[in-house]
C-alpha cells in the first residue's frame, strides 16, 4: 500500500459536469470526472483505497501527491533597472490620473542625480554578472514632453557611454500618451528608444472624455493615433494600455475591435480603474467588478475571433510568482523630487499611502542615494505565501497577492487583501485563462 498525501497546492475547479485539477507550481491543468474527485476526497479523509488502481498512478505522475516546492528566489536589493519620473508636468488632464499630473508646480530630477542612479545599476549588473541594464521613463506626468527632452537626451547619452565603457547592453523604455511626441526628432526616437507603452482608452469619444488634452483643444485621440501610425510605419516596438472606467466598461468589446483597426498588435492590456488621485475631484468612478468581469469575457471572445489577446495584471496568463510586481522591494523608480519608490503610484511624497514604498532618496550633500533597508525588507517579505487572506486561493501564484498599493489603500495592510473587489476580478479572469489553456 502506498502512503498518499495530497499536494497542499492542489486546487479543484468546476468545469461543467467535470472538474479541473490545477497544480500551479507544476503548471498542471487536467480535466477529471466526479469519480476522481470522490477518490481524492477519500484519500483526504484518510480512508483506505486500492492504491494499485491505474488512476492513482496517473495522479502520482501528475504530482498530485507530491510535497510542493516553491521555486522562488529572494534576492537582495540590487536593481539593474532604473525608471525615471522626470516631472509631474503633463499635457493632458486625465479624469482619473493617480498623480494628478500637471496640477502643481513640479520638481525635476537633476541630470547629475540620474547619472548616479545609472552608476548604481551598472555597478550592480557587473557584480551580478548580468550583461544588460534597462533605463525607463514614466509619469508622474507625461515623460515625453519637450520640457523633459534635455533630461531624457542626457540620460540616454550617459547610459550609452557607461554601457559601452563597461561592455554592457542596454534597453531604453518609455511610457507616453503620444500627444506631443512629434516634437521629438523622429530619427532620434527610432534610434534611441527600444520600446514604448502608449496609454489609449478607446475610440475618439472615450479617449477625449477620459483623457482630455490640457487647454482649449481637448482632442488627445488624434495625435495619439498619429503616434501609433508613426510607430507602425517605422517598426518601433510598442504596446497599448487601456484604463476601463464606469464610463467605458460596457464598450470593452468595441474597444478591442477598434484597437485591431488602428494597430497591428496582437495583445492589449485592459486595467480597471482604481479610484485615487484626480478621481477625488472629478468624481470619476471605477467599473463595478461584475460589469468588468462580464465585459472582459465578452471582449475576450471578440479578441479570440480577431486573433489577439487581452491581458489584465491580476490574472497573468501562465505566470507563476510569489510577488505581484517589483513593488515588493525590487523596483528602483526615481521620482521628480529625487526620492526612490518601488511603486509608480507612490510618487507623491505628501501622500500617506506612498510611505511604505518610498525606500530612499538622493542626498545632495553626500552626492549619493541612501536607502532604507528596513523598508526594503518589509516589502521583500510581502509574498503571497505570507498572506493568510490568500492561503486557500487557486490564483494566488498568478495574482500573487495583487497590486501592493491597491491592497494597502483598501485595507491599510500590505499583507491583507480581504474584501478587495479586485479579488473577484482576479479569480474570475484567472479561471477564464486557466480554462482557455485546456481547450
């Protein structure tokens, strides 16, 4: 008789008249019948079974009775990537902007500070025997504004020089709303920027309502489309990210269809609005989770017919991780005020929700970055395996405890995702993605 103990990371999902055995740590997804579930229940209850049955051998081969092994590393804080938020200036006034870009007089990262950050990631890359570093530009506000051009050019030039000097490869990434990018030299953009991520919320009426241009001319859609055309014509790598709100949630299928008409991309990122920042004054609201789920499923069906993929951060397709993102003590983001944050949404130093993520700052007197190791350690310990509220959830290694700052804003506790509406979205879409992988 074989001694059998069920893998503690085995999850069982309903699948019509059958069931799915899901072992995320082994990437196992298999359909079984009710008799198999009865057998597993009997084993779980300690009942005697015939362990020589063929089905038992098959379950053993799948890993159903193995002790789970967590394949996750816990590296020290030694980033080889850095992202700069050049300023809070912005040419749009999006109704839901998390940082309220363009609203206030803004600081700017001095170039000498940025150079010190690049020195850090190069030093780390050498010590870790890495061959490549990554430098990015994000908001804050809109990074690709003409007022930020000298800074961006200076950062890229220094990255090029230091990478060549140390025999390292490098990539340059940027997020943009695409509105004023035509003011940059097209040849320079093509040669210098490795990849762009464009924020675009849908057809012209949705885009211009949710993401209006600052000033009298509110049209942000037309220049954004021209930017996408430029990227397409010049074979520049880019992606499109969309924020879904109460205003746009019932048009998600239409948005997918629209994107396939304006772009040759094969995947698009849809993210439900999380109310913060300018939402407080604009009264712009997030979509109810059930409406987002229903419309995501409908849009997903349209996407499959059009041979494209829809992505959502809380249900990464096939990803297995114990951390949602680099916000858990890994990211190196330099804010306009020269603070270091691990989360892009934690870029305003006067907001209490930002404090856990602000892990350092640039000391002008010492001319160097200083880091708070205690904060880094707390963030690094924020793993889904340390979250009681996620312990029995089948999607815990795909959503990995969900977005740190959203959980923190919702519950006041980085480690407690209880009562988060995003959990409903995460589980529903993760289940959808799992079932797609067996069809």
